[in-house]
């Protein structure tokens, strides 16, 4: 098998070979902590390259399906072991490429190992049910069948976990895959794919291709041999994916934006709430779809909570995620950096009060990177843009509520519905919150960010379309039910 890269130029992986794009052109991935450092180059692929990848997946799907679920699961166990052996290298690459701190990157890579082992276990779990027939002399049952070739399109913010939680179930349930990562995290993605390559997957089962979303992403969505598309990314791009996939009549699954609320009631443990809000809002520089971006506080405890939150936020250390003692890294790219800065100005213009942070850091350690201090806005009104639009950065909007009913109404006043949390010691309040909140992930006395790999993940309203990810729920997207009736 050919090498994954030559002189830090990473290749496409098609039909079990690492190959260059027909274009002979590359795209560079830079370190957001030091924009002068190139982490690596990836292929700027063409439509012909994408067609080659899809054709490989198409030709492999019959033999891969026939291999059997147990054997497919065993291969995923092998991939998990290889990923675990390379955990430190892949985590360091992740930190260099998209900026999250090394401890966070190691945690994400370890989660990738766990996801692989979970879905490897699916190889030995049931793929159907026996159903009583009205004919006593007949046997009726269901079995799961793979959908075929799955196109996987992933973002840069979780370059190990998100690809794996899409690819692993797709493979174990018998599908073949064409995987296109975001360019900003494509070197990390290539190293993850190399773990699959080294595990000995049959030819064409997993194919990896890099390039622009407008060319490779769109061609993958439109390709007539692709049977399903799973996408995580922006709402704007997701809408385009939905239109294109629906026009062809193929399955699609979209995970998009969030404007996730945390409600702080007057009886909450404020210290625990502060800790969770900081973690949920500022870990990974706020670049999580489940990040806490709106904090809705009941009026009686608003001032005390804000004082505690600001005090703890000022303790956050910002810098290169590879360095010891750094709590928050840079924004992942210049584009994201500029987006966050623009929203900080928008917040000021709208009349919100910038209580702390939102500063562009400068000086010897910061001039080459995309560093912003974590920002907290007070006096935010629910219709302000910073309270309605996803910023995807370290910015928290504080909103005052009169009571729990008002807080829930404010929380639901958004087109998104991904995750939400509440801090309260009142069982009546938490039960009301569970019933009334419009979100797919509901957390009580815990930060809004995060979901366990064995549990369904997805949102409501504009946040998600096409079924849940992770856990057993993933089976619904990656398979179709076949009902079998046998008459003796």
C-alpha cells in the first residue's frame, strides 16, 4: 500500500490506495495558533477524482454487505486498537490544525476509540425482529439491509469524533463510504482514515477525498451512485444538501446549527452553574454546535450569578493549545476569527453591554494566531442578533428572565433546537423544563454541550433533519427495514 503522504502532502484514499488528485493541485491547512506554520497539504480534488471514489464504493458494496455483520464488527475493533495506538499523534495534529487544547484533543480521540468499539459490538447484535403472522403456518420477520453508498461530509470542529460516529455505523451495517472532510481539518482526517486503511478493509469500502465543498461536496451529493448523505455543518450549506438530496430521492441526514440556552433558576447552585456555563460556552473556543451561547437567568439571582461568572471567566488562560496551562486555544481559522470579532461589534451596536472579554490578543505570543478572549454580554434582549444567530465562538449572551415560564419562553424563542440545560434544585421546575423545552438534547444541572456516544443525538426545528445520530438510533438512517414472509 502506498504511503499516506509525501513531504507532508496528504493524498486521497481511493480503492485502498493513497493517490494524488488528477489536478496535481493542493490546499494547505495552517495552524491557527501560528498562521505561518503549515500543518500539511491535502489534495484539491476534481470531479473525476470524486467519481473514481464513488465508483470504488459502488463496486465494493455487494461484497462488503455479504461479508456479514459480525466480521465487519471485528474489523472495527481492529481500527479502534490502531487509533488508540496513534492517539497522541492524532491528538497533537488536531491541536495544531484546528486549535483546541491538547487535553481536549486527546479526549476527543479517545472518544473516537470508544465509538468504534461501540459500533464494533453492533456486529453481534440483532438486525431484525420476528413478528407474529396471522397465518399460523407462516414465519414473518424483519431484517435490516444497508442503504448502499453513503456520502459523509464533516466539519472541522470535531475532526475525529464526528467522522467516526458517521463512518463506523455506516460500515458495520454494511454500507460503503465516500468521506469528504472540511479542509481546515483534513490532515487530522487523513490520519484517522489511515487507521482504517491499516486495519485491512477490503478494496473500496472506505474512500477519502479532499477538496472544496462547492466542487467535491456538491458532486458527492449529486452523484447518481450515492444512496445517502450524512452532513454536519452550517445551516446554509445543510439547506443546499437537503434540496439536492431530496431532488434525487435519496436519504439525507443533517446536523446543523444551535443557539443553545442554559436556564439558571433562583434556587440553582450558582457555583455549579457558573462552572458548567464556562465549560459549555468556552471549551473549544465555543466552537461546538452544542455550546452554551445564551444564559437565561431569573432576575433574583441575576446580579450574583453575573459577578461569579465574570470572576471565573477572567481566570481563563488563552494561548497555543499545545502549551501547558492553556485553557482555551485560538479560533480555528481566520474566517472564524473574523466572524467572532464581527459579532462582538454587532453586540455592542445592538446595545448589549460587553461586560468582559472580546479582545483580540496581541503581542509576541499572539500576533501570528487567531486569539480572542472569552466574551460575556449583559443586557441582552432576546431579539438581538447575538441572541438569535449562531456565532460559533467564545461569546455568551446573558438574558434576564422574570420567572421560569418567562425563561423557557425566551429559550424557545429561536429557530434552533439542538441542546438546552437548566440549573435548579426544584423537581417541579426541572420536570416543566423537560416537557416544555424545544430541544433534542435536554440536560439537567449539567452543561448544554456534550452527549454520550450510546445515546441518540440530534435536534429539533432548524438544527437537525433526517434522524438521530449515535447509539442504536444510527441504525435507522444507515439501514432500511425489509419485511420477510415465509409460507411453509
